[in-house]
C-alpha cells in the first residue's frame, strides 16, 4: 500500500459534492469537540478545514500554539535555498522555470557552488536547501550529490528540493550527506494535475506522489510535503497533504515529516490561481496541520510578506527561510552588488542577477529575520541538528528501514476512525 | 462520509467477527465447574486455556469439558521460556484440535513474570507464517509492538500491570501510545483488577480486554464476570460516542489579552 | 521394552500401540495431545502408532490458564 492507494481511497469521499456536503454540515460545536481531542481522525482534520472552523480561528490558534510550544519550544529554525540550476524540461504552468519560458539557463560550476555556499555561510545560516530544475541531462542525481559534497564542510544539514528520484538515486543523495528532502505534490487532484503539467517527467503524478516514500526508504531523515495552495480547492489539497504526512510518519516512524504552505498569489501577467487563498485561509491551513500532527514541522517561505510571516510565528510555524534568493547564483551576486541588485524581490530593480523561479515577498536577511523572531519572544535557531557520528545516522536509519518491511504489514492505514474493527 | 456508529460494532480478529470485547480466562478458579456460568454471565466469546503435561499420577478432568461450545478457544503458551518452546506449545495446541488461535506468552523471569519482547516477536513471526492467528502478550513498548506488527501478529496484548496483580492500568500512557500508533487491535491483558479499569481501557480505545484473575478470584466470580461484561460494553460505547467536554487547564496563556489571530482583521 | 512418558520411565510390551498405552493409563485419547520423540502424533493415528524401545512421549492436555 502506498500513498497512491490512500489517495485513491479518499478521492471519491472528498470529491466536490461530498466535500461540499461535509463542509456545510460541520458546525462550530464540531470544531470545539475536535479541539478537545488528543488524537484526530481524518474526519476531524476535515472539520478543522471547514468554514465553521474559520469562525473559530482564535480557539484553533490557542490550541496550535500550546501544541507547538509543547513539541518544539519557542524556536524557529532558519534555512535558505540555494538554486543550483534552472534548466528544466517541465512546463508547469505556474512556474518561472517553465521550459517554454525564454530565460537564461544556468547551472552552477564547482567554483560557483562553493562561492554561493561561502556567501550563505557568512550570514550564519547552517541549514541549506538545494534546488534544481528538472533536467536530468544537466543537473542529474550525480551532480546534486557532487554539489552536496562540496557544500558539506560548510553546512551540517543539507536538504534537497528537486525532481522525483528513484530509490537508488535517493540512496545516492543520502550517501552524499543529504538528510532531508522536500517534495511538493502541487495538487493531489489526479484529474487536474496533468492539465497543470502538460509536458515533462513531472507529468507522472503517481511517480511524484510516491517520491517521499522512496526517500524515506532510502534513509532521508526529514521529509517535507506541500501542496501549492490555489491550484485546486485548498481545503482538499490541505487535507491530502496532512494525510500524506500522517501516513508517511506512521509507515516510517524514523522520519521527521513536515509541511510547507506555498500559495499562489494573483498578480499581473502570470498564471492565475483557480482558487484564491486568503491570509485567513492560509492561517486556517497552518493551524489545521499543527493540530492534526502536533509533532510535524511547518515551514513558511519568503513567498509570504514580512508582516504576515511575523504574525504566523506563534501559530505553529517551526521553520522559516531567510536571506532568500530564488535565482541561480543569487547569493554570491548579492554579496557583490548589495541588496538593491536583487531582481527576485518584488518591486526591486533589474540589476545583474538571473531570473528567479518565483518572486519573493520577504527580502529580509538572516540577521533581520533573527531579530524579528526574537522580537516575538522566540529563539532563532541556525543549527538545529547535526549527525552525531559521521555517516552514523544514515546507518541507523538504514537499520530502522530494514525493520519496516515494505509489505502490507507495516502501517496499514485505516482511514475511518474510530475504527469499528479496532 | 459518516462516522462510525454503535451498530454493527464488531472486533475482527483473524477473520472472525466478535461482538463481545471481553476475553476471559480459565485459570485460578476454585472449581472448573464455575466456568460455564462465568462464561455465560460475561457474554464473552473468547476464552484462554493452557497446555500442560498430564500428571500421570493424578490425571484431572480436561478443562475443555467446561467450556461452552460456541466460544473461541485461545490457547496460551504459558510455561514457554524461549521462542522455540512457545512455537512447540503452539503447534501442540493446534494438533489438539483447538483451532489456530494462539496467545504467545514467553516469560523467563519467574519473579515478575514480565514477557520477553524479543523472543515473543520471533515466535510470532514463525507461527504467523504457519497460518496461526497470533495474539502476543507483551509489555506496552512501541518498538516491540512494531516488531510484532511486522512479524504478522493479529493483535497485540499489552499488560496493564504485572500479571495477576490486579493493580489496574499502570501502563495507561504507554498503552495509549500503542492505540495511537499500531494499526492492530490493542487488547489489554493482565493487571486489570476491577471493572472500572476495564471500562477505562475501553474508553481509551482498547479493542478488548482479557480478564482472568479478577474474575476467578472474586468472591462471586459469576457476578463479577457480569460486571466486567457491562463495564467493557460501557467503555466501548463511551469511546465510540466521543468524549464530552472536560474543563481543560488553561494552557500557556489560553486567555491571551491580545488575540493571536487579531492581525487577520486588520 | 522401556519408554519414557512425561519424563518417567515406563515398561510396556513390544508392539504396544499409542492408543493401547493411553487406554492402559485411563486417558481419553480425544483429551490429550501427544508428542513422540519431539514430533506431534496426529490424533487419528494413535491406533496405528506402534511404540518402539526408547521412545520419548509427552502427553499434554488443556488446563485452566489466563
């Protein structure tokens, strides 16, 4: 049984009509009942995503804060992305790296990778997220692993957010010292997915959906999930994202599952989201994720503006990006030219940098983010985790992975709870 | 998208649907002739028995003669100190024509009588592969429980307190973890001394309770069996009904002076 | 010939069957399960099982247990 089977089982139950019926039937009393529960069922998760829950956001926020402080303390971990390459063979309709966009394509050389790494390390950041476009002939798994080995001396924790890999390729990355992966399914709606991804390897919904599981099997310590909110009904995609994390965590108990909440913002000339996701909606999704999975990390990226990000700090968020550039080579460029040269920041000039994947809304540096986090009474964490033994953790995970066979026996997922048979 | 209701609430183990969630034992009775009345009063459908060498000098009557024919027999492997002995006893029990259910019990510490999780998992794996419906008795340890799941167990049976102590749900927190994490029926075995404790286990979401000593050693075992049957039903009904409001301790500024989501209205 | 039954030495005539032994001991065949030299004897085969010198038998039955 894979996540694919879980989606297939649930998709008819949260198709438009039954989902609307459930959402209309949910009451504020139902929400209050869910907030008192220790263990939440998938139905409870849906209740937290309902319009009724939207009228109880403050109650949800109090519960979410309590759970977050209990599991994480008052801390926010900082990280930054490093774009290795923007070569891409996909045509995701919402993405700036879309193969049909005529933008300069670039892949960092060894020297450029090290220069980017040094520029980032100089800001104090120690958690790095490596990104590439989907172009195996340019930025293949070997290239990513090679980049990780170049960067490992500077960063105790390296994660990747790249195209879907095979079991063997994830194992290759784990061997290279990469301990985390993020994979956005974009939308869990299998009918909508091919419309948004008209060409390229990413068109394979199923292969992408099961990528987090392959990564977990290969020994990735941390696995991040997310739907690009706004592509489909955000309630349905948020529901499946949380279900995905829950399922993965139960099947691979050694994995730290986490969620990201990227959302599409409407703006001129670009892809327009089919479903608008307001700040209010975004907060509801974050709170629902937290209350459904109290131990899961939640990441808010610099897609969101500074003021909103600051307000989200006490609501369940555990990770935030800082000093962000979504352009290839953006960090070293900034070091040379100063802040004003950044093209990837909304409303800023056209100076010198490469094309960004998306426009960011919070241009704050690591220092500025740390100060904002501290001002809210939280501690900014630059280095949250480091392997105790060189290569030791991977071995431990591999041992744990061996104890969890991929047969049906492990993590049989029973959607309805409380279950009538158990 | 309806929630489960109390109707048709059955516990399915090894393909068998049970309507009673109380398992009873046959040990420690003053006289085995009480067993039919105890079984009837409890409403139980599953009853445990043990396998022993015949005492050649004094062959006693067979306990099976006292067990109502509709009940599912659950032989245990008591007396086994190793996985191999447990496997051997299980095969003998099956050969005796008592079906293919087996409660694995591997105990090599005769002072505390606590089960050996590693040996239990090994015996479970062997027997599940042979087609047994394996219900292992265990400490409520998450890792052992996962090993048992992987070994093919049909349920896990964590102890509430050391066997025969009647001390209640001393391990409630850990049993709660198993109920949350393990996708198999969690049957609380050992330690339950009073009906209220069985009820509490069921309210927590246990799939069933196994009660032997508390019934067998009661002043009136038949009346106590009835009380346990009612307690288990009440606890199960409460679990399915969803807990009502409990006045929560105000946590971490639960009455914040400035609302956490106030910024959304700005 | 000499056999061992539940750890005790016992004499019986050559050619005795398992069923005959159980009857001699006043045990009902359907109430016991028998292990002969570590191998389980199926209940339908007691009459056809001829005991040999040195056989080790375990006779077990169900008793109360939790």
